[in-house]
């Protein structure tokens, strides 16, 4: 019988010790966990949870144009994705200001058009494999330039979020007061949306444009079930994202499953566990109801 220590080594550590592609995938996923998950907490705080999903689809036409011009060039697709994401966000804001549509309605319409356009462009200028790679990513296929891009975006995003923290908190809870204290309060929202788009674009190679938002939102939503304070939610969301990334990569390696969906599946599993056992979950609510009845 295999000793327990040897089994644990083979199951948990050997894949990362033996293979460089697993180490690159792990570093990229952990970097995204540290930068993207806290942004998801702010999205839920601002009641903009579905905005991340909309923007993840909105970047696709830009990624597709970058692919058409330069093939699978990460730099070209990243520049195209950031440009497209910010353009869709700006158009949605303009539509809201000049029509009766609310921002969520205009975003829903625009991201559906953007998703259809992006899929059409990629399908007409590439293979089915190219389309699947861009939509669902491949964490195990991250190369050195891709890792450098993810690490750079994560580092810049973390620094900017720390610098913007007080302003974002104030803008989330009392935007009117922020507007009176500091003119052009809308710049905080635009800067925040820029961070969201940057992280979604950084995540598309590892998780794909359809899956990147999962690592941003699932841990963030789950963390609200565990903590009431914002700093604790930020730390919890990053920790859950890192755990889901590590577990997803190991499961993907051992069971030969797609890495991106497996990581998001692990994040979903943590979310369902939180629904049951977290202080804000079902069991805690059931226990409090029992105590009130008694």
C-alpha cells in the first residue's frame, strides 16, 4: 500500500514540482485570484454583479480583431479586448444618458451584440479550436509572455485598487457626498470599470472570455455569506479564489478535464458549501429560526 505521505506528494505537489506548465498555470491563476476577486466584492457592493458578466462578453470583438490582425498574439488580443470593453461601457453610459433605458438594459443589449459579433469574426477567420481557446481559455497552456501579462496586470490592479480604496468605498456608499467633496466623481466609476476590464482581459487566456468572470464573482458572492465587513470579504474572496484555482488545476491534471471550467467548478463548489455552512447561509438561518420558535 502506498504510504500516505507519498500519496499526498503525488496528488498535491508532484504535478507542480515536475512540470513547468503546471507552475506557470498556478502562478497565473493565483495572480488573477489576488486581483480579480476583490473587484468582484466591489461589484456586488455596488449592485453591479452582472456588469462583470456583460463586460466579459463585451471584450470579445476586440479580442477577435486582435486575433484577425496578429493571430494568437496575446498583446494584440489584450489591447483589442481592453479597447472593446471600455468602448462598450462608454456606449452603454451614453445610451443611458440620452434615452429612457437604464444602464443594465443597455449593457445587456450591447454585450449580446458584442458576443455575437466576436464569435462570428473568430469563426470566419480561424478554426473551431481557435474559437474554443478564446472562449474557454487554457490555463495549462499559459506561456511565459502570457504569464508576464497576467502578473503585470494583477500587480498594477492590486496597487491601483489599494490607492483607490477609500474613494471607491465612499463612491459605493454615498456617491452624492463624493461628488460634492471631489468634483468629477464619475471618474471613480470609470477608473473602476477600467480595472474590471483589465482583469477580464488578463484572464481570458487562462479562463477564456466566458469563464474569466467566474473567478471574479463566485468567490466575491460567497464571501458575503461569511463576513459583514468589507476588508474581511476582500480577504475571503481572494482566499477562496486561490483555493479554487489550485484545486481546479490539480483536478484538471489528474482527470484530464478542461482547466478553466474545472477551476470555475471548484469556485462554484465553494459557493454551495458557503450557502450551507457559512454564518449567513441556510443552516445558520435554520438554527436561528429554531431558537426563536423555542
